[in-house]
C-alpha cells in the first residue's frame, strides 16, 4: 500500500486468518465470521454456476437461498445479495485487508460500491483459495497454443495477419467474410465475430441492411472499464519491501480501497486515474521457482 503496509492473500483459510490478525488484532475473528455467514450457502451458490438459471432445478435452489423455509418474507442471504463490497469489509480494522478483499469484485465486473458486489467478496476469496490463479506450465502463451491446437485437431485452419473488412449478407444471411487483402471466405454454417457491437454493425456490416434501432444502439455503444498491460523484460526479479512477495504471483500496488474506487470513477468518466492500482504479474518468476522445486 502507499503507506507502506503489506499483506499476503494466503491460499488456506488458516493462513489468511493469521495474516488478518497480524494486520489488525480482531480481524482474524472478523474474517472467520464473514466466511461462516457465507459458508452455509456456499454449496448452493457454487452449484448455480454450472446450471441453466432458467431451469426448474436452479429456481428451486434460488428459492431456497432467498427464503427461509416456513417463514414469510426474504432470508438474510437475500439481504446480503443487495449489499456492497465496501459494506462487507467494513468490519475489518485493517485498511490493507479491506482493500485486499474488496477490490477483487472488479474481476467480476463489479465495483466495490455497487449494490450486489458484496456477495462476491467471500465468493471470490473462497474461489481464489480453492483454485488459486492457475497459469499454464510454460506461460500464458501455452493457453493460446492449446486452444489453437484444439481447432486444428478438429480440421480447422487459423489464418492470421488478415483484417476482416466486411461480412457479406445475402437474403438476410451472413454468407461470407471479405478481407482487406481482397480474399473472400464463404461460410458453411455461420460467421462468428468476436468483436464489439460498434465494430460489428458500423464497420463489418456497413454494406448490409441493419435495423435502424440496432444501428443507433451500436452508435451509442460505450466501452466499459478496461485495463492496460505493459510487458517489461527485467534484468533481475523486482525487489519488494516484503520478502514474502517473491513467492506471490500477482503483487498489487494500491493506495487503498478509497483510491481504488476513485480510480474506477475516473475511468468511467473517461479520465486517467490519478492513482491507479497496479498488479505486477511475476509469473515467469513463479514458473522458475516451481521448476526449481521439481528439480529438488
Ligand atoms: C490487461 C488485461 C488483463 C487480463 N487478464 C486476464 C486474466 O488474468 N484472466 C482472464 O481470464 N482474462 C483476462 N483478461 C480478459 C481476457 O484477455 C479477454 O476476456 C479475452 O482475451 C477475450 O477474448 P476474445 O477472443 O473474445 O477477444 P480478444 O482476445 O480481444 O480477440 C479478438 C481478436 O480479434 C482481432 N480482430 C479484431 N478486429 C478484427 C478484424 N477486423 N479482422 C481480424 N481480426 C480482428 C483482434 O486483433 C484480437 O486478436 C485480461 C484483459 C486485459 C486487457
């Protein structure tokens, strides 16, 4: 943190509770209470992730979560769904712990002061402790390689260094893709464009008849919050004020939850954050450490 405090998000609850207590006496017990409150619902909540939410099975679970059996009104869990991340972490004395736990909600597209962000605090913490932040052996590039191999194994071809310029539409159906180099690729079944609505409707489909409503919606499309990644090739590992960080995959640098939320508001207002929060991905260092451990 900007004030010099450091904290480590441990993989086990016991270690995280010890860290919370180190940061501020009493925060270990407060952390246990937060998890206890969520724990009784965790199984039901996590099971919804693998379900069609419109299915009868899901609506049974949702009903169970939102109501107490045999009692009118809504459950305490239902109330917690409307809380904010800032509210959930307000019982912690340590500002480092508050920012360490509440800021993860932005990974789920929430902001710490948004209604509904509260439930993501224990949920993300449990997911992080359970699964960590896995990266492919050999680095992130291996993920792209594995995915492209999957397409090639099914007989697919990947063509790069080409710009899709137009999607050709005939009789209301997208039939081919034209590149800026003048090539044309016919679609057998469909065309999938992994792009933004404005790029799709205003550029790729510029020659096609697009409904005026869709066209004006695309024109009004506004990009959401984003993040920027800068790659640095370092001559040596970063030197951290806390030696434990040498084993942390993603040290974060922040001036706290208030600064973090302020940076979000500035981003939403098309301003560069005065004090951005950084995550310093040190994955190559971790990979080297893992290799050393395997050799030993
Ligand atoms: C800094 C940063 C960090 C992130 N960290 C994580 C993380 O840790 N974990 C995680 O799960 N997600 C992370 N994400 C999100 C993740 O990267 C994206 O959700 C994911 O890459 C989206 O995949 P996509 O295929 O939909 O789009 P993209 O990856 O954006 O791919 C679209 C591709 O289409 C190409 N393209 C666009 N227009 C045309 C055209 N006209 N013709 C030809 N090609 C075109 C683009 O060049 C691009 O290669 C991160 C994102 C950012 C920006």
